[in-house]
C-alpha cells in the first residue's frame, strides 16, 4: 500500500489542480492551479526515484558504493522541471498583469473578446 | 572526428547563442543591425539543417559529450538526425528566416534599448523547434517542447497593448503548459518502467518487459495528450484559433506553418520509436484513436473555418482542419501514408505562411482583417490579390502544388472512404479562403448583411506597422511569393518527393520503400477539390443573408467560448476519450 500511495497522491494533486483551473474565477488563481498541476509532476518524479533505505545521491561524506542511493536522474529532471515551471509562471503572471490593464478585470468569465 | 553527426548540436546551439548575443547587445545595436544578425543566424542554421539532411542516410546519431551507452544502459543526451527530424528542423529554420525577412519593415519601431528582443525571441523559437525535432530522448523532447511553447506564448502576446493579444496568449499558455505537464508525467511513468530516457532504448526495454499493461497505457495517453494539445486535435484545439487570431502575423506564419505540425511529428516519432513494438500499444489501437480524433478534428476545423469572418481566425481553423488530415495520414500507419503526410506538411507550410503574410499586408494597409468590412477595398492591391488567390488554390490542392502531391499520396494510402473526407475538407477550407479573396480583393457579390452573432469580428485590430502602409514594401510581397514558389517546388522538383518518401520510410519502423509520384487519380482528385472549392466560394459570395447552414453550426461555435476553464475541461475529456479509444487492445493484449 505504501508503495502506491505517492502515485495516488500525484494523480490527486494533478486532478485537484485541473479542477481548480476549470472552475477558476480569477486568472491569478488559475495560474496558481497550473502550478499545483506541475507539483504533481515533482511528486511523481521523486516517487519514481525513491528506494527503501537509500540516502541522498551526494558523495561528500559517504564512501561511494557503501550505501544505496536514490535515483539521481529523476532529481536532475525535477530541478529542470522547477526551472521550466518558474519561467512559465512568471510569463503567465506578466500576461495577467497586461490583461488586467487592458480589460480591467482578471475574471475569465468577463473576457469575451475571442469567441465563436 | 569530422563525422557530420558532431554538427547536430549546432542546430540548437547556433540560434540560442545568436539570441543571447542579440539580448546582450540589443541595447546598443540599432534596429538595422539587430535584424540582419537575426536573419544571418537563422539562415546559417537553415543551411546547416539542409546540409545535414542531405547526409542523413543512414541516420546521424550523436551522444552529446560522448556519453555513449555502456552495456545497453544510457544516461547521456542523444540527438537523432534522420530525414524527418532534419527535414522538420530545416522547415522550422526556413520559415523563421521567412518570418524575419517579412518583419523587416513590419513592427512599430521597437522601444529604444530593446531592438534585439524580437529577433532574439524568434531565434529562441527556432532553437526550440530544431531541438524538439532532433531530440532523441524524451526528457529533452519535453524541455525543447517547453522552450518553444514558452517563447511562442511570449511572441503571441508581443504587442502587450492589444487586449485580445494578451488574452489569446494567456489561453495558449495555460492550455499548452497543462498539456506539457501531462506529457512529462507520461515520460516519468515510462522512465519508472524502463529506467531509460532515450526513445529507442525505452522501446526495447518495453518489448523485453512483455505485453502492455495499465502503466504503459497511462503513459501512452499522457504523452499523446501533450503532443495532441500542441497539434490542436479536437477536443484539445480550442487554444489555437484564439492564439493565431491575435499573434503578430510573422509569428502566425511560424505557429501555423510548423509548430502545430511538430505536434503531429511528435506523435509519429514517439509511436514509432517507443510504442510500436510488442511491449507498446497495438497498431490497431493507435489506428483507431488517430482516425477518430483526426476525422473529428478535420470536420470541426472545416466547419468552423467556413463560418469565420476574421481572416486570421479563418486561416487558423483551416490549420486545425489540415492537422486533422495529417493525423489521419499518420494513423494509417503505412510508410506510403507517412511519406504523403511529410510532403503535405511541407506544401501546407508554404501555402499557409503565404496566406498569413498576405493577410498581414491587408491588416497594415486597412487596419482590419474583417471579411465584411473589407468588402471590395482590396481592389487596388493587385499583386497581393494574385498571391492570395494562388495560395487559396494551393490550399485546395491544385496540382502541381506540394499540397496536392502529399494529399494524393495520403489519400491513396488511406482508402476511398477517407479520400472523400480529404477532398471535402480541402474543398471547404479552400472555399472559405477563396470566398475571402473574392469579396476583399475583387468586391464580388453583395456586401453581406450585418447581424449580431456569436463570433469574433476582425474589426478593431491595429496595424502592426508604425503607420498604415501606403505602398507594400518589397520584402512583404516577396516573402509570400517565395513561399508559394517553394510549395510549388515540393510538388514539381524532380526527385524531391521520392527523396522525402525514402527518408521517411527509412526512419520509420516499417523500413519498406515506396516510390512517390503523381498518379492520374491523384491529379483528378486535386482538380476536383479545386473546382468544388471555386464553386462553393461562388455560391457563398452571391448570397446576401448569412452563409448556408449557419443555424446548424451555432452550437459548435458556442463551444469556442474563449474561457480558459472550459478549455481545460475539454482537455481532460479529450484525454479520457483517448484512453477509452486505446483501452480495448491493452485489455485483449
């Protein structure tokens, strides 16, 4: 059961973020929800690399080969993922700033310029 | 040491370094220096891509930093330069060059100290697209996918003073980022199962593991969701018209001409390298899924295209419709169909980019892209009218355009029932474009009546040049002419079609060789759809009251609400549909 739990948590976080996005009444909140969806990918990445009884893949104070290590590849991927997420969030928030200036609202229900 | 594969990383590094240079020196460079630098870097990259594509048989493989696999285990980054990969990289680079040349006289004088930012963004976009095309491992494919997406959001919202542009860019950003996160989750699941990130290695490990189970299915659905969002397949497509209608015209050329097609390329690449084996997804399931989504996409795209009056939005929906046709072609899963789709994509890119370029000229001259408001006003733009008309005929698949050859080959591989769909979709989309040409450039038919409808009009769009154009600059009319000539060359250049077909089948898993050439049936089908498109356009311009069937399309148009929440809900529904379509084979397998 414990081995499946992190995966279920990842799925739950992703779907919770999607629910928030679909029902959002505020664009800043929507971008927050998008970040929640991305947090699901962090959880999944770390869960995939986890090994029982293993330590962090840093060799400063432990002899190489003396202890099992968690998978360092997924941690590198998670770091890259964080960088990507920061870029996307910053850009989207900047766009929302402009939307607020041009449309005078950040409620997606009131944006009706593009339809049909 | 001088093996050509060592040059592969330059396809990404070149544009990225050029962009860095432009950003660093952009504050000191005058505009007349910044833009030639951008053009030179993108032209050099295009030349390199073409040079490598000519040597891509057998495919070039480069493990970056010489981190080659040991005992079948790999941790390095692998770049794969086979025909399709380098072909897409070359297409992306050439279109970037065309877009940069087109925007020579285009934008407002950029604010002082920021002259380098627009060409730098274009180069980043080019680098991202090239990187995605040649990425041989899934995580780098994701990183480059995100790079090109983020740059595309920024370019779409480049004119931040436009209310519509920022809204379209945000919708584009949220929906595509969500798709990218789904893609990443799928990649992580594959890594969990196989411990590999390189595509071919993942495929081999999956086959060794045994028949597919729920995890492989989940990974497949998540990865495909990411690519299909980019490819704008129905029901993932809602972001595309909103983004394409508001992006600056040179950016539209890139978005419609190559970025959306890279989504289709991603589906093809990942299925062939990762999921095609016995441990992946059975071919019958992929066939069913892509066929259903492709047919839905092409029909919805064509219907919505027909009812638009905002010219850029109309062209955007035509891209949706054509992407549906590409997906059907990939779903047929034969080397002949793959080769046909490759030619169709090349021909379509030239034609669609040329049509956007002509629309941009109209926008900058009249300050509108509304079909009704522009009625008859384009009469004085003789040259542009001819280009627009030729582009519309190319979109219909008039032989000997590349679109016609690609469409004919795909139709031949797809069978008679789908051939009817191909003809109808190209008829309706080209009919809509011809209708615009007849009304705007020739003033044919009565001026359509105005009535309030659930739609986006093309009024209120601001010209993208500093002041309205008095005469059309040479660069702005030469670029669409060259693009149309290139699209024509795809169809008529001796040996080109056969070379494309050969490289696609060599890269595909099938390995069977076919020969691409014009057939009588293909020529007749191309002529049929062209004639039908002309007839349809003639029928439309003679009617004063609305377009036929307007009430019937109402519900479909109301789905395109411009609301981010709706689009996200549709994305989830689409992923569920994809899962349901792929499920049977996994259960039975």
